[in-house]
C-alpha cells in the first residue's frame, strides 16, 4: 500500500496563494513524488499542455498545465484524504469488509462520483485492487483525461455523465476556477445517471465505497431515491456550502444520512460515513 505524509491543504482546493506558498508546495511535491514532478511545469510549453506526475505504487498521472489537477493529486497522494490503508480502527473495518466481500465470492463496487481526472479512482485501485471502480465525470475535458489516466485498468469503468437522484440531463456552467463547474438540471445536454446505474455499470455486485465530490449537485443526488445508501458500506462526500452560501446544498444529504446507522469521521475536506 502507498504511504504518504499529510500536507496541509490551502483554501480553494489547495491552490497556491502566493509565490512563497508555491515554492513550498513544489518542495513538498518533490518530497512526495520525486524531482521529476517539477517537469510538469513545462506543460505550458507543450502543444497538448499535459505533464506527468509519477506517483509511487500507482504509476504516471497526466495533469494539465496549471494547479487544479495537481491539487487533486496532492489531495489523494499527499494529504491521503481517501486513504484506507493505515491501521486506525475505521480503516481496518473497511478493509475487513472488503476482504469479506471477496471471501464470499462477491465483487466490491467503488463509485467515484465527480471523478475529475481520476486521482481518486487511482488511489482506490491501489488500495482495493480487486474492486470494480466506476468513475463518473460530466465535464468532457475532464472525462477525456480521466480515460487516459485509467487506460489499461480492466477493473475501472469511465462513465461520462453527471450523477443525480433521477435520470435526465444537465447543463454545465463554469463559475470561476477550472475545477468549479456547476451542474444544473436541463431539458438536454449531459446525461444524468443514478447511483444505482453506476452500481450496474461497475461490473461488481456489492457496494463498498461511494465517493461524492460533485460541486454542489449533491443537493439533487440526495433529494430522493436514496435507498442505495443502506446498501453502501462507506459514503464519502465533500460538502460545498462554503462555495454556495445560502443554497443549503448539504441539507438533503444531512437529512438522508441520519436515517441510517453510520458513524461519521472527518477526512480533510470530506465527511466519511461508515456503517456500523
């Protein structure tokens, strides 16, 4: 399993806020990923504007010029926000559940909702190599890079779609930084799948982890049709009230989660619910 020391994250997805902070982040990147990580800055000079970050025990991860993709890589492999490999009691329970599914002949399912470029999917694949991972991402540019980062991994499925309470369509709206893409219901556009659809497309049969980072659309996802929660052993969600003040974007998932016997842990920017 990979092991990394935690790195404090900056507000706004860990983006550098000053030259000094940028230098500190680069030094931290070298410590975690080796000196070749600095070559990613040359992506600005490439026609495709892509660089590579070598992540130990995972492989190369393609990132675009700029800092938002690298922030996702840091979140996964430096801050370890989705790390279940350490020996704390909660992680041990998740590992026991994973192994019990395999022993019973089942195929664990991991849903990466809001997969972005695939950093979380790669982290899950490293920790749960026999799980079936379905990476759901609505943004076409992100989805294209996601496919490249998960290429050749037979246990990973990429679905270019949004994820919500009911099927339909959404429109995507960029509301600031490259990672801040709002998702809104529409009569046409990007298709919407449900969590149950993601389970069905995964190739697995027993939900283990549902990770949700969908920039406020969790308000829609948890509004109705939440029976999937009871079937899932772990639900990890990044709330976005900080990004959408006054919209109560986390209210529906708060109301939904309390109906089921989950313990709540905090992992960086995420709330992690684990079944009793």
